[in-house]
């Protein structure tokens, strides 16, 4: 039964989970992702400088400086993201029954990783700065459809009691990729292909660590009462 006490326990678990998972993600990004990202930004800035060589009055939006300032804002964003996803995982756990241990939480984290990262990345892989892309609204729409279909598809495969519903789960998992993700008319990138591939690999690893930590920690902090 969901009541004020349950909500308070859920919120507390989500806050601790989001804090720790967000800090862990930040640490992994500093080692795995940021070095590659900084190299890609150098190529992007060089390409932009060449394209705007005649425009000396170009205005740039504010961005945090590299170093502690960028790390701080990245950590804040990662923690906020972690708390939000932890609340979502916790709410689903509450509906399905609280986990018995962190190991069950890992399975929920794996499901979240597949739903929110792996499935969308099959059509829209992580991109380094300076990469051409399709219209933002088109990509956002496809991403949302993919996440919803994947989430429902996995739930049917995991919890449906009939073969028919499980078949519909498979259909939902495949549907977004049969439609295919929106792509730009011409693919191009300021960064070399090897650097772009390194960025994808680093991002895949960082998100795997984040989601597994998120699920495991939420399973640990939000265990059912004995």
C-alpha cells in the first residue's frame, strides 16, 4: 500500500541513490568520456573558426570553463538525473514489490539501461560535438517512442503470463527500429571516425556503470521490510 511513509522511504532511497550514482558517473566520465569529448571539441572549434573566419563579432553562449567548474556542473546534472531515474525505478519497484536485495535492483538497473540507453542508441548512437544530425524534434520524438516501446516490451516479456502478450512484447521492442531513426541528409563530423567510435565506447561503458549502480543502490536502500 502506498502512503506517506512509503513515499518518504522512496524519496530518501532515491536521494541517496541519485547522489552516489551521479558522483560515480561523474568520476567515470572524467576518466572515460571527458578526454575524448575535449579532443572532439577542439576539432569542432577549429571547423567553426574556419567557417566563420570572416565574422569576428560572432557571439558565443556561456559555457562552464574546463576544469573544476565544468566538473562541478556535470556532477550537479548527473546527480539530478540520478535522483530522477531513481525515483522512477523506485516507483516501479513499489508497484511490482520491493526488491529483496541489491541483486534484484541490478536487474532493474539493467532493464533501465536497455530501455533508456541501449535501445535508443541502436538508432541514434552517442555523437561527438561537430557531428551533423537530423532535426532535434524528430530525434526527440523517435527517442521517446523507442523508450516507451522498449519499456512496455520488456515488461511484457518479463511479467506477461501468456505467449500472446510476450509476442506483443517482442513486437514493441522491434517496432521503433523497423521505423528507423531520423537521419541527416548528409553524414559528416568534424572529428575523425576513430575519435567518434572511442566516444561511443566510452559512453556505453559510463552509462552501463551508472544504470547498474542506480539499480543496485536503489535495491539496497529500498529493500522490503522484514
